[in-house]
């Protein structure tokens, strides 16, 4: 956004859709939610506020809705979340992550 008074902040939206057989090579990801490995829908919305040339704040939210089990794993056949819930009642089918990051480049 071209607003000089705020150091030109940015807004971002990311959308990922993984099918039943989606497999991602992101097991080494440092992202706790690993949205790129989702067998389902993953949406992320964020606002980046630059502080100066070397630092910025990032405020965002991730919304993940799993359609199939086994996201991020290559072992075992994927199951629909309704079938997985009958076998493991604690199966996670939705995940929301809200965050505030302070990034510094050096």
C-alpha cells in the first residue's frame, strides 16, 4: 500500500488446496502448522508493517480445514476426516493460528 506515513505497509493473502493424495516435500519446514502439506484448504491473511529498512512487524492468521487425514505424512492411506474421527476421537479437523512476528534482517 503506497502510504508513506506508514512506511508503505503490505497486505497478503495466500490460499492452498491439497487433494486426498497431495504430498508435500516440506517435512523439514520450520512452520508449526505446515500449511503447504495440508490435505484440505489452508488460507493465510497477513499485514506487514515496516518499521525501518531492517525490521518489520507481521500480524496474521492461518485458517486450515483438513479434508483428509495424514497431512504431511507419507505413511498410511489418507481417510476422510469423518472416518478418521471414528477411529481417533481426538483427530484435528480445523486449525486456527493467530500470530504477531517481529522480523529483523541483518
